């Protein structure tokens, strides 16, 4: 805990005053800025971004083929039509975000290279004091805000998660994490091993195939994948009919969301049938003799972990062509020439990519304090996955695991703007959530049920996250289809909201 986090107000310089401070200029922060600008005209706000430009994950990651694993009709904002292919590259997504910034004059609100170190709430002033440093100049920055909107995402951008394997220091080649991909890496003719089986690995492997001598995807356990054309037929048909793009965007979003909801329900209701369908699709590409049971048949039901979409099945065509292969095994040790597996097999490698996940980042690695006391978020209870008991004037954006992140960012954006308006109408300077009398004996549970969803990054960081209650309003339900109706109907004068 830094000394700054225990202070209620800075002693170095007068603080700049704003109504709202948004943390992060990724997909959520840019969306939040748009909602404030359009729904709350006259509200003063700034967006602080630690990186040198906007984009968040789409700027951090620069590995070969970096692309979305959600369709852009739902990952894109509801207010701006997406007109490209549903699975888009990082450059295409940043171009889209850049258009939102330019078209709405958001650039004057965004400040890059600002790393926040502490955020301190003062009940005497009913304001947050945010202390940051300009990473390009070293200049300290102090801002006082009435409301704090956390849009910083959920993982640490500065470093990815790489397990410690024996012998890593002996390896004579390069070990690279996708999050810190070196610029200009030449892998022509190189033997590459990609450790991992998630969306990053499924993207990197086919995109390195053409230049590398061979690419191996090394996984400890299999993952479910869905494949399909990188196109949406109804969107193509509507464009051929010259239907307005805003109509197309809304129609396609609704169609995708309904299909996603039905698919998720089927994963719970008939998991074996869904599994058989997904595996049959892979077998049609890999052939009848390929060992699907070993390499692509997980031992858990579909959607207990995230299912990556592989556009045009490029990963599987790479395997079928012989340019790539999959090895399902455990690592014994690294050595000078590659990886020795527990089965006795040796994987020769010049480059090893550790697509092994990331570090969960709870609220930006910022030292928080309320009235001089350090704030431990794991001791709070979440209200609908966006507010926390005992934490005034703050909302957090945490998206969906089984649907596009931006869907929830838009819902939360509407909620924040409505909440700010309600506070203004009441003449309130402060709002926080609190358990109601009927909630006092409610069981408190981990942030999410591991039987429902249990990826490694979440399990490793569960102890950092707030608690959830046994009632829907005190948890992140992960159900967009329900929340799209619940959020607009939230009673801001309900007993769980405490105003001062």
C-alpha cells in the first residue's frame, strides 16, 4: 500500500476538478465517454489511459493474426453500426473505435500515458482524489472527481501469466508471451511451439504456419472450439437489398444474441448433444482417423470455460495441411533445444510462445482508500457486478464471459447516466449500495460459481474479487438476455441505494 493511498487529499498541488473520471480508454472507456457526452451533456469528465493510445487489449496485443473472438455486431457498440466481417482484426477494431472518438469529439477528453497510483475517497468532500503519473514525462497529476467509472478491463496489461517450468533458463531460443510480442519478430523457417489452447493460441498457430517451418500447439487439456464462415448471411442479404446499415446492425445483433442465448441454454440442457455437434464439425475437416478424443474433447461440459470461435476453421485447416499439429501432454522440463514432455516425447523449438493466460487485474492495480482506510474489494459484496458495498460514487464495468463484453458496457453506460441524473434530481452528492435488512443473513459466495464457469485466470484471482450474494441483485448473473430488460428497470430509489 502506497503512502498516497492513506491520504484523503493531496498535498502537492491543487487538484483539477471534474464531475466524472473514467479509467481506461479501451472498448468500455470509449463507450462510457460517448454515453456521458450524449446522455449527460454538460457533465465534465476526463478519461485517463495508461497506454500511449486508445484501444486497450487491441493495442496491447500485437501477435500474428490478433483478432476478436466475439462477433463485432455485438462486440461493437449498439450506437455505431459495424459494416465489416464479424470476426475482425485488432487494426479494424481500433479503426472503428477511432471513428467513435473522432465523430463524437471524445479526443479532447482522453489523456494518454497517465498511470493511476491511488484513488482516495473523502466523505467530508464527497469526492475521489486520483493521483497519477504521466509516464512520458514523469509529471505528477492530481484530479478530484465526484464520480469514478472504472473501465480498465480485467487483466494486467504490463505482463501476461507464464507458469514457472523447470529448465526455462536453459532454453537457447526465445520465450515470448503474446501480450508482449516483440516488434519485427522473424520466425521464417523456425520451429515454433505455442503452449496453450485458448483463443490466443488458436489465432497464433494458423497465422504463423505460412512462414514457420512447423507450429505445434502444446496443450495440457483440450478446449472446445466453434467454427464457421467469417460472414453473417442475413447481413449480406440485407446489404444486397440496400437496407440502412443502422437497421442491419440492430437486426443482426438481435439475431446473434438470440442464437447465443439458445446455444448457452443447450449447453446446460443437452451438453452431450452439443459436444457431439461441435466434434462432428471438426472431424469433417481433420478426417476420420484424427484423434479427436485426445486433442479436442474436453472432460467438462461445453461453456464451463470460454468457447473460442475459429473463423473459417483456419486452425483446423492448418492442422489438416500438416503445417501445424497438436500435442496433448504435460511439460517435464525445458532444455537447450525445446521441451521435454512427461510422455517422453521431445518438442524441438526455436521459439516458444506461452499463450498461457493473464493476471487478473482487480480495478487497475490502484491503491484504493475510503476516508483514509485501505479498501479491500474482496471484503465487499457486489451489486449486479458493477457496484460494491461501502464504496461510494463508483461503478465498475465487467462484461460477459459468454457474450460480447461491450453488451454490458453499454448497459452499464445507460445505468451510470441514469444514476447521475437521479442524484442530480435528489440533490445527492453521494450514493453507495448497502445490504438491506432482508439481506443480512444471505449467504455470501465467491464472485462466480466455479461449477458454472472456471477458467484458470478467474480461479487464480478469485480471492481478489468481491463476494456475491445468493440473490440475483447481489451477483453478476452473466445473462445479457435477462439484464437487457433488468438494468433499465432498476429502481434507483430501492432500499439497496443509500444517498447523502
